[in-house]
C-alpha cells in the first residue's frame, strides 16, 4: 500500500515539473548579457539546464556566450 502512495507522489511531482517548464518556455524569454539578444528556449532544454532561482545557465545562439541569463515575463 505504501509503495502506491510513493508512486503517486512521484507521478504528481513529475507532472508538476513538466507543466511548470512548459509554462516557462511559452511565457518567458531570456536576455543574453553579452549581445542583449532576446532568446526563447524550448521546454526540453529548460528541463535539463542548470538554474538558480530565475537565472538559467544558457548558451546564446547568436554570440556563443554561455552565462546565467535572467528569465523575463512576456507582456
């Protein structure tokens, strides 16, 4: 019985993470600190990218800079 509860909690947690990442990729963008280009990042990449709070360690496809980039909400 306890293993079912653990399994359900794992499934719910995983679903919450996936939904959050999908929301983030659709409603936020990132700004490169070097070239100031605006970036939209796919959900799969955000899922595996290291981050601290609202900053993600990303590589800019325009200038190649790899740095922590702050997420910014679209209007």
